[in-house]
C-alpha cells in the first residue's frame, strides 16, 4: 500500500486546492491511499515560542504523519506570483528543530500541484517551491506537472471536480507520481 500525505496550502474551507486533493483521493490507483491534511492550528513561526514552549502539537503530529508516509503531495495556491505565506510557514515549522528535517523530508518523494481561478495555473507558485524542496532535501518529482487553471470551471459549487479532461490529467499525474515513489523508495533501501 502506497501512503501519500496531501497538504493543502489554503486555510479557506472552499479552497480549490483542497478540492483538488479530494479529487486526487478519488482518482488514486488501487493500493494507494491519500490522507489530506491542512495547516490549521499551526501558529506563525516564532523562535521564542519554539524555545519556551517547544514545537506545537499540530506540528509534531504532522511531522509524524509525513515521516510515516511514502510520499508527499503539496497542493499550492498561487498568491502574488508565489507560494502562500501560510504554506511556507507550515513547512518552516515542519523543519524544526533542525534535527527533524532529515526524518521528515530527506529523500521524501514530493510532487506539487495547484489550482487557481486564473488562466496560468499555479506555475509560478510551483516554481517557487523548488528551492525550498531542495533545501529540505526532498526528492521532487519532475516527470509531470498539474496546473489547474480556471478552477471555478473545473470544480462545481460543492468542490467536486466536474471536468473530465482535468480528472484524467489528475489520474495520469498520480499514476506517474506513484511510480516515482516506488522507484525512489527502492533506491533508498
């Protein structure tokens, strides 16, 4: 069984990126599971909080989930031509303390997807993630790209993916990512 943790980079309840992860969960091949998590409950990073109170429980719980997973799927919105601050903040906490970075991220297969109402998808946000993923020591998958533009036409008012072309692109993307996870994890053993 291939276990993937999907993190949505939006806190909004009607987020297109959360909807994209739910569509991914429905489109997974057999023998694969996707657990969708949010960044709700993770405070703004503050070194004073870390030194006086330690790592917040929401962070350590998510660190454990990622460390136990075979792969990580990031669903990123694009704000001002880059990644959302709340998403970057979440990964900043997840890399604390520095000794946790290797356990949580080193050689972890990662893919980035995104949905936006705009016409260019989330290409700039996805590109902005590359230096962060490199710094964390992940193993990003470059074999596919999923940029969902005009998301308000792809998802209905209930968040269901109603565009069959987009659904097939998502399914194909997931098959490729899961194959990458299997190859990456065999190489790490």
